């Protein structure tokens, strides 16, 4: 496990690994975000944003 963790940690620190974002939803559309997840068609992460 340690042998695999070191390259992953290095890639995270160096910015080599970036998450793929499928869609952004504001918190007010949380129901739509959940419905989007239920379809299992997303390629990447579904992100819910919170306003300031």
C-alpha cells in the first residue's frame, strides 16, 4: 500500500491529478442535483455549490 500511496500523494501535491467535474448545481437546486445522480449518466463529479 505504501508503494502505491507515495506516487498518488505526489500527484495530488503537484497538481497532476485533477477531478473531472460533470455538472455544477447551486444549493437551491439540490433536488435536481440528486436526480442527476440517479440517472447514472454523469462522467465526473457532480458538485453542489454554496453561495456566500
